[in-house]
C-alpha cells in the first residue's frame, strides 16, 4: 500500500492480471498511489484523494470489484471517480459496455462517474473452467453471425480464440493517463 501523497488513487481488482497491468501503467504515468481493492483500499484511505480511478475486468457482464466501489460511492461525493473496465469486449461494442455499466454502477451515479474501457486479450490456458465455458459460448454466438455483420473485434476474437495471449495496450493506457484531466471533474 502507498502512503497518500498524490492527487490520484488507482485501485484495481484483477483476476488474471490485465487490470493490474493497466492500473500500474496509469498509476506510474500519473505518479499516483496504487491500491489492490482486496488488500489495501479502504474508504478512509481513498477519501484523501481528489481523483479515484477504479480498474476492473469484465466478468459475467459486471466490472470486477464494482460491489466494493458501490459501498463507498456516497463517501466519494465531490471527488472525481473514473471507472475503467478491462476485457475482451471490443471498444466499439457500446451496447455491451453500457450493459456492463448498468450492471456495475447504480443509475443515480452515472452523471458523477466517468467510464473508460481498455481491451485486453485473455491467456486462454489460465482461464478457469467457468470462464472457458463463457468464452466457448461467446465463440459460438459470434460464429453464428453472418460474416458481414461481425465487427472487427468479433472477427479478431474468433481468430484469437484458444490462443494464449496476455495483450494489453500500453500506449492506450499512457494516453488515458495523459488526458486524465479530461475525465476528472473540474476542481
């Protein structure tokens, strides 16, 4: 755990490591304090920061760790809260990302919380059996779509399915950190 001394706190909850990698890149570029949601992120420690960036993977249509964040949203009023989802969902699938937001954050907080999404590829051999089954169903659903109706992200998913990959977009994370004030609430 870091000692508060930054305007930014970056909190992550990571199952396979991609959310943690994105969080570390963002925190490093912002000189922010970094917290693991499971170990050292408490309401008291986070309330000392002006901007809280919450990173979590998408699992079963929800952001990992959103339940922890929801418990503290009232205490974070007046602060900039940015929720960053990480997952295999293509960035152009706004319909899916809106559902993820709806499943993760109460509607009354939509105006106060900014959202961002990073794409990450899964290391297939590291997936749990449940996650492999979800990926298999997604593959089936995408492969049944006519080729002309598939998005670029869906075609990429089919071509990468079953391969071991742990790909994150470091440049995108650095660009996000460089433009963080565009996401933060005005002071």
